[in-house]
């Protein structure tokens, strides 16, 4: 069964940190672009950060640049999103997705449909 499973969400205080994980089963990330997306209540889903397994290129939304870092552990077939200096506006359900042979720009801009989506993990930033 091909699936993505997110973990690591939870409650954090403003200024705090969380690390999200996206683990793939049933397929390898090789040649895939993997992205983190988020959707807050009443808002559209938006691209947060994306990474291309083929060339290591990355992309970040302006709102998270300098605070979030995306990385990949090929041995574990897992992609991480380290989130630092969290703000209340980061509160959302975070999803990971994978698409074969695409650029991080097209991935994060949701230009194409995704091959795989996870079910999401909730991140709440509140004091």
C-alpha cells in the first residue's frame, strides 16, 4: 500500500519549535519532489516548503523563510520540516505530498495534482 504518514504535530508556544516527519511506505522518494502544505480554517491550502529528491533543490514560502527547514533522510525514506520561531499564524493542518518528476516550484505552487497525500497533522501555536 502506497502511503505517506505525517507525525510530529501538536501544541507549541509562540517562539517555540516543532519537527514534522513525513514517512513514505510502499514507494521510495527517489525521483520525487516532496512538499509540505498547510491549510488553516477558512483558508486555501498553501505550499510551505518543498524538496526535490533528485537534485536536493528546496523552496520555501516567504512566510516561513529563515524559520523553517526542510530535509530528507534517504535511508529512512522520510522528509522532515523543522519549524522554529513559531507564530500563531502558523496554526494549521500540515500535509505532506509527493509527486514524481516535478520541480519544487511547480510542487509548492500546486501546479499539478499530487501522486500521494498524507492525512495531515495538526499544528497549533498558542500561549
